[in-house]
C-alpha cells in the first residue's frame, strides 16, 4: 500500500528515553556462548539498554512523551489521539496508550496500542498522519517503544545479543509548511513464523515458553530486500531521488542489514544514521531514537528531507518521507 500526503502534517516535537542499565557484549557472554568480537562482527552491536524489573513500557515511554510534548509546546490535556506502537505493552489490557493518556492528562484522547513489530513506529505515524490530515485529530502523540528484554530467551544466543529496550515519541499537527510527503506500508503474513512469539495470545501451542523465536537467515533476506524496495517505492511515488534525501534513517536491526540497504540505494555513509552499536534493536523505539541522535549531532536540521524505513515482525515493512520541521 502506497500513500501520498495530501495535506501538510508534520512533526512538531520529538523525545526519547532509554533505561539507565547498560548491558555490554561481555556481560551477555556470561549467559551464552558468545564474545564481544563475535557479536560485533555479525551485528555491529557493542551494548544495549535494559529496563529494571520495576520498569514497564509506560515507565520508559513517559519521559520520551513528556519531552516531545514540551518541544511541541503542547499540554497533555490537548492531545486528542495517542497511539503506542509496541509488542511489549504493560499488559494485554488496558492498552499502554490508555495508561499513558492517564499519566499525561490526555483525558479526552482516543488511545490504543498498535502491533506491527519493529515497523510499528512508521505504521503509527502513518495512522496519526491520516487522522490529522482528515480532521479527526488536531494534536496526535505517537509513541514507539519496546522492552524486548522481557521476551528474550537468555539461553538463545541468536536473539539475546540483538535486542535492547527504549522508547521515542513524536507530536503530529497540521502545518502551513511541507511535512510528510508520502508513506509506503506493507505486510507478508506468510513469513510470520520467521519472527514470532508463540504462546502469547489465544492460539494454543504445546509447551510454549513465550520467548521470541527467529529464523535469522530468512529475516535477513527479507530485511535486505524490503528496506530497499520500500524506500525506492516511496521515493518514486513522491518524485524524489536518492540524491535529494539529506538523511536516511533505517530501522536499527543489524549493521550488516543497514550497510546492504544503504549501498544498494546509493546513500553515502555520512547520510545514514546508525546507533545500533549503542542501543541494539529497540523495535518500535529504533527510528525515533535514531532521529534524536541525528538531531543531536546536527545532521538533521529544519528543512532537510529525511527518509525513514522500518521492517519487522508480521512480517511488516514501511517507509515515511518528510521535510523535517523542527
């Protein structure tokens, strides 16, 4: 599915937060047969953040949401739409979005969680864009975040070393200047069993352990293909060339996947945001965390064209192209 923006809607606030605890590769080597060298060579990840036992997703996401609202100059009570993209909500219900709405004082907001794996942030931003562009929302808050450490098998080297915890948030509002230019979203449910969490819902499994299961080879093949195709599709739809894009923000899954997509698309390294080495794969928190890093290091500035592309469980993918406005 491809969409092209018809009305100016933009991001007016951005905020991110990660837990305090830093977990290095050497620490993980105490649990599984691995090493810093092995992990770095295959993933580019050196460390990641992990939440404490006392923290739930809403606790990690709350500072990010407050920072985004503060930058946008928006009070919680003025938010009329709140979407939380996550696969690790506080609980099945009430939604983490409803919990967040209460904590932020967004008492009149429509609030719900969205599950699209690591693509969740892009999906949620696209939905919020549609609501604002259609006049059903004036001030939307989108939160992308996960505590994947909660669903990892600490005896499975193939998944343990990849993931981390973190959250990011953005405020979307109508604008008098160009913001989002287009989106491209899709899913391939036939590949769902390559990255899944059996036993976490109503489907009965024999002896489920409720840990993430991943076919790394197939996910790698999927990711390298859709990161490129989704980006190419949204750029073509918007009549924009790779050379026109100032900053490329791919989902931070694995440095080899990022390198492959960047080279295939033709992005020079200085345009590509990479922070997977410090955070690992934070799922729905990945793209907003990378956006925040790009802003902090001066690479992403007002008026620049930024391309965001994610892919994840589902299997899902999605891209968003926008003119940065803050």
